[in-house]
C-alpha cells in the first residue's frame, strides 16, 4: 500500500503511531530493549505510511513530550511542525497513562544509590539547532502535572557527577596541550565554595585566561531544555567573554557528551520565565 502524497493523517493512523511510541517509551523507562526499525516496519504494514513519514511523526511526538515537560525516547530527534490532531492524542495519552507517569518519575527521581562520576571522558559536539513546537496558546490549567525535567534537574547527585566529568575533561584538555600547571588549578567551585557563585567549575584557556563554567546535566537527549537561575543568567552577562555553559547529555550512557554556549545567556539561550517571586503590592 502506498500513501497518497501529502495526505493528512487520519485519527486511526495517529492513534497507531502514538500507541507505538508510548509502547517503546514504556520499555525504555523499564530498562527493556526494543528495535525502532522493527516498530517502524510494523506500522508501515498496518497503516501504509512510509518509513520516513512514520519516523517524522515519532520525532513530532518527542517534541510534544518535551513541551509537556516529559522525557522522550532516546534517539528520536524532536521535530516541530506538529499536527493539532497529533498533539491532542499525545497529551491525552501522556497525562492519562498513570503507569507511564510512574515509570517516568522513577527514572528521574533520586535513587537509593547516588550517581557516580566522572564517567568515561565526555565527547564535545556542537549545540543543536532546535525545531520544537511553538508554545501552544491554549494550555490547559485544569490540574497540575509533574515537571519531569525539573525533577531530574534538581538531582544533586546527578549535577555533581556531571560537574566532576567536566572537571576531568578540562584537566585532560589542558594537559594534552602541555599546560599541566593550569590543569592542576582547575577547581570544582560548587564543591569547594558552594552554590551561589554563578558557575560550577573554574578552568582556563591554554593562554591562562580564566573560564567560568556552569554545568547542566541530563541523562536524556541533548535537545532537552535546561534550567538556569537568575543568578547564573546575571553572572553570564557580567563576564560574557569568560562564561561557558556546558550542557552534558546522555550522562552515564555509552556516548555521554556535551555542547557549550559561550557568552551571556541572554543572547545564547532562549530564556523562558517559569516562576515568580511575589510580595504584597
């Protein structure tokens, strides 16, 4: 069966692709293996859509889950241009599947055994160009939902482990260019001085110039948003030539890596206010 060129997806097709994605997501959150290609072939046989069309819809679903503050499947790069019918079906399944919510919360919450670090040396890559949906204008206010991204971001053991890996990376880079004396001065500032400085790691350029590094760590994909404080944003604007945000992603997995944003976060990041502090007017 061949899909009509440019034809809209029907409710039956949307439900099939959403059901497929959530079945894979449950398996991933449960630590079970699955084959994305095999799942794609099954859908091709059921709904008659092409491999690429199904892949794009799975990427759309990842984008919607990120928008809903969830953790998407590893390996499906989130893509925008989301069909309203698809968004509705995904959010109904995401918020209505209590077993999935339980599995996702367990995957991001503090565990009995703290995450260790550093892991094997991180690899460095370019910051992603994000293609995420525009913020949906009719967000429901009927009830509160867990912000799984925030729950993970507040894990102190994960944050410290990511910072230790960055310290190890910075020391390795400096030693590899013959600046061992600078490598010995790299400091895990959040551990030695505590939070509140506006950065986590003090490092150096090979020239000897100081680098102030703020580390944000996730075990999820590189496209997942990160949380920054007002203090960190203000500090980045005070020392834009020396401030670096290292976004560590897929931490603890075979290809743990990071990308960097250098300069004021007011310029290098799309910032969205997520909380207010109030007082009597």
